[in-house]
């Protein structure tokens, strides 16, 4: 199993960013995918989840209305569109999948929101 995140950057408050996660090593279309984030000095926080078909999506209250999760089951990719970014969105963002009760993580991508 391999998850590779990309798209993190330094952006100003109010701007947008799109994160991507390329997945391989498992049947991507069979599993829900999740995005987590971890801010400095804090625990890992669930940001968004999408079902295997993409029909179900859910978000942390802190990002509802600003972030959108999506997936492409042909390209084996999951994305996180982040709009109206705030300084408190600064964190390392991780892609996650749970297979047979085992969690797999990517290396993370750094998002920094600062003026």
C-alpha cells in the first residue's frame, strides 16, 4: 500500500489550495478514504471522509463549507479542495485508508496559511 500526498504550500489567508493523494497497492475503489491533519503541538484531526463510491462525504465542523473532498476511482486519487483558508488550517495533511483494521498513511504534505 502506498499513499503519496502532494499540493501543500505556503498561502495567504483567504486563498485556496488543492491537495492530492495518489494511492496504489490496493483496490482503491473498494475503500473509503480520509484526510487528516496535524498542527504543531496537537494531535491528528480527522478533516474529511469519502465513501468508496464518493456518494457519502463528511467533514469536521471546522472545515465545513470551505473544504471539499473528492475522488477519482479511475486514477486512484483522492483530493481535498481547500477554500477560504485560515491560519488555523496550518498543519501537515495526511491521506489515510484502513485495510483489514490496519491504518495506512502517506508521508504528509505541509500547508501553511500565513500573511
